[in-house]
C-alpha cells in the first residue's frame, strides 16, 4: 500500500509539467528535494500513530529560587538527573504503545514494575515541582477558606496537621525512600499517608482503603535533601513548609473535590 502510494506520488510529480504553463526547468536537485519532502510526508501520514513520549517539565522557577530551604545544587541534580532518569525509563517501557495520560497510568501501575517505578517517579516529581515557589512568594499564600475548614475538620488546625505530617515523614515512619502525601479520600476527608519508593496513593493496592487523591506531596528520598541536610531529614521537612505554594495546593484541592481524579501534571 505504501509503495503504491509513494509510486503514485512520484508519477504525479513527474507528470505535472505537462499541465503547467511553460517555465524554466527546475534543477534536478530541486526536483529531488521536492520529491523527497513530499514522499516523506506521505509516508508519515500512512504510518500508524505511536506513543508521544512523556517529557521533562521545566522547573517553574530558577534552580536557586527555593534557597536557603532547598539549595540550587540539589534542585539541579534532583530535576535534571533523578527525574530525567525516571522519564527516560518510562518512555522506554511505553515505547511503541498508545499514549496513556500519566495520571491514568498510575491506576494499575503495581501490576508492572517499569510503570510502577518509572511512571510513578515521573508523576510524583512533576507534581512536586509545581507545588513549590520561592519563599518571598510562598509566604504570601495560605490555605483557602474551604481547604482550611477541611484541615480543621480532619486535624484540628494547620499546626496540628504539620505535626502529623512531621511524624509521617520521620525516618521511622517512611523507612528508607518514599513520599508523604496530603490526600482527599473518597469520602472527601483529608488524610496524611506515606508511600514507599515511587508509589503514590493513585495506585490501586498501595493504600488498604483504596485509592486517594494527592493535593500535596513531599519527596523524602535522600536525593531530595542530602546535599544540604545530610541525615537531618526532620530539618528538611520543617524547612520545606517555607516554600509550599498554597495557591497551587488550593487549586489541587478544588480540582480533586470536583473531579475525584488525580491532579494533571505537566510533562504528560
């Protein structure tokens, strides 16, 4: 089919001079370029569609924007190396397959390790970058009236929530590598949960009570903080609140409350 189509295209290009007003004959090289361009486009159109690769989203701020709370070398290494490795591997795992939204890919990720580890790593990090902002901007944000009410209902107040968060992020709670999440459950209540490695609450089977929808997440892998904080993870957890962009968290909350779906991320 493709050979016939390309042959027809060649014949068509070769015969056009018979129907045109006489003009200077184009150079042979020009003909070859025109034919090559036309047939390449025709061939591409005839090929079946394949997956569009997931992409590495740029940080929405400079590498040093979160200092002194998260240092520039860590941000550069974390984004350009670690996140990019997850991205590269998820693209390899899904090469040649129909594109699936990265949010939807999380649902059954536990059934396939490349998807679980690399797909989770891509989603988690893309989510993480966008919930932070430079301190001089982040300090002017706060939980919305609706989110503040939900926090008070679930935890007492924001300070009490941060205490529970610190406990959930402690080395003894998330042993080794993992994440801590503020999630909206199916009953629209907020909970704080921890997940190992690159798992997240969108994955069926990670939480015993079913899936839940993150509105805030913290990476507590050592690569997220070790250059600056070494083994002092609690210091990193405390400092991180200074760069949380509550405007984005409010947006996440409203999206999940309305749609009961995972928050879309850049890089899909």
